[in-house]
């Protein structure tokens, strides 16, 4: 019975190790593709005909551009912790010249600049072009902190929920993290997107293969002990 259990455990550990090897290859390919997207020249932001096919694996962190006007009176502040400290992301609806609306994360402001009136560039008027990284929606909220639209408390950039709360109707299922631009010191600071993917699959694979080896050694000891008893 113990020998059979060892064989089953060995097969299971080897399978898990192989799975982690495949996951590592997938993660490395993803990192390579994302790095290529981030540093590519901006392409037009996806229009309505492409919205259904947008996925995180295929589209996240694409460098895009779009032209239109900010709807400054409908901005939403989402709590954030950045390299500049705690504060808020400023998400503002952006009506494009192509006939659709999307959310632009204009960047980070500290708590002291939470009020739009405290920011000298709060009312960017007229047609402007925004470049930045395409980000997929973040539904629900953050870990143990759920968005509370009725109380205007936001912990994640949930596109659909923000659109509903601000009465925006149908908008793009993604938002854009704006690049950093030369704006007044109290303006939202863009370009703070953290592009990092944890890749511990090699360690996991070695752990599973190590357990498989230990199981194999255990099985060999059981066989040796049985042979000694039978001899």
C-alpha cells in the first residue's frame, strides 16, 4: 500500500513540476510581449468594433493614443499607493473625436490635492490628445476593500461601476493610464504604471521535482526493506 502511494505521489509531483515549467514559459513570453507593447509607438485606442475581443493577455499595457475632450465635472478619485506615497488616481471621462467615451487615469494626486479646485490644470479644456497604457477594468475593489459607489469611495478602477455612478452610459471596457507630461506641480502625475509580473514558477517547479525525488527515494527504501525481509 505504501509503495502504491509513493508511486501515485511521485507521478503527481512530477506532473505539478512539469505544469510549473509550462507556466514559466508562458510567463516569460507574456513579460516579453508586455515589454514590447509598453515601449512601442502609440497606436489608436481600440474603438467599439474591437471592444468584445479585448483581453488582459492580449491587450493590457498596449501603448495607445486618443484625441478628444475631458469631462472634468465627472472625475472619480480612486485610492492609490504609489512611489510618491498615498493619495488618489484621478479618473476622468474622455469623449473621443471618434464618437465613444473612455476613462483616462490622468495620474496621481496626494490627498491634499483631492479637490479639483486645488489643481491649477483641473479644467483642461478643448480638444487634446492623450497617450498612455491600455489597462483592463478592475472590478469589485481591492483586497478586503470593496468599492462603495453610493458613498463615492473607490479602491479599484472598475470601469463599469464608475460609468454607472457617473451616468456615462456605454463606454470602453478599458481605461488608459496617461503618460507623464509637463504639467504644473499640483497636476496629476502620470506615467506611474507599475509593469511587473511575479515569476516564481522555477522555484515552484524545483520544489515539486524535489518532492518527487524524495518520494522516489522513499519508495526505493521501502523496496529495499521488503527485499531484506523476504530474503
